[in-house]
C-alpha cells in the first residue's frame, strides 16, 4: 500500500480539503472529518497509510 502525505488547507463543517504534498499537484481531496484525527487544524500535515490518516510527526 502506498503512503501519501497531505496538508489540511481548509475545514468546512464536517469536511476538510487536503492537498497532497508528496507530489506536485494542485488537486484537492475532500475528506469527511470523521475519517481524520480529531485534533487536526489548518496547516496540519497528515500521513495516509493502510486506509488511515494520522498526524505527521
């Protein structure tokens, strides 16, 4: 399974827009906040691996 890196660029109610940071793209990914760590905020960096998001340390 591929590891992907994202940054939280906006939060709108129950959804967050994520931008991939490990490749050069302007595409945004809309993700339900229920699938993301509770403590995310604007600018948080996330790792997506094995169908799970975690805050990047």
